[in-house]
C-alpha cells in the first residue's frame, strides 16, 4: 500500500561508528583455539566499547553474525554481549548469512539507528573454526554394528556451497574471475585492511 500524500516522511538519522575492534584472529587450532566464538566476540565488543568510552549499560541492542554455531549453546550474540558486560535486558540477535553475517549485522544496526529505534547499537561477527565440532549424524537413531560416518561441521556448515556442491574457495575463484580481481589486488586489499586493524 502506497503512503498517502498527506503523510509526512521521516528523514533517516545519521549514523556514525564510534568504536571498532576486530574479533581476535589466529591460526587454525592455534593460540586462540581455547576460546569459543562467543568468548572471542565478547573480547571484541568489550574492546570496541572501551575504545569508544561507552559504558556497556548504555547499549540498547546487539546484532552479531555467527555461522558456525554448533556446540556454542543458545543465542550466541547474547552470550557475547553478556560476556562484554552488556545487561541481560538488551535485545540481542544472532545473524547467520554465511560470509556476510557480520556485514548484515552492521546493516541492521545502522537501520535501527537511522529509524530512531535505538541510539547505541553493537554490531559485528564472531567465529571459531578451531572449535567447530565434527558430527555423528546417525548416532541419535541408534548406533548399530559397523563404522560410523563423521561429518566435519566446519566444512558442512561453513565452507561448502550446498547449492552448487563445491567448496567456498571455488566460489571465491569464480567471483575473482567474473569481476577480474587479480591476486595482486587481493593481496594489496588484505594489506590495507590489516593496517586499518593494527
């Protein structure tokens, strides 16, 4: 239904990013593997709020991306928020949009502020591939005589394109070819990104 000509339009509010902290990044099964994704998310939220000099009690909503949520427990975004000192009363939403989960979280946070729903919103993403479990899909139905199939949750739920039945690395190559992005351009972009984080 189209808005009536007499209705007044509301101008979206400006949004600004006041604090940034990258979720800690380490090697697979490396020095950060003892921390769950939600703990890593807590570290980044706490650091961003500290850098911005924002008290966690002032946060009104949290959007946090997470794809590999198996074995994390319920509501990973809420776990990360609580771990960063954000009150239990704050609404928290976990976003699963594969590689774009964190970006979608930022978009939703921005819209929440633009529309006047909230003033202070936390957004980001968190993963821990090192802690993604392997699955025994047939055990619940009763394990009988013989060998059991083990499925790698990291591949199944994170790194495998279920629509085309190939790895996400292949998707990256297709994208690079389609948009003529050279390996050198990718490396240069990564270096710039890394400098921004340090």
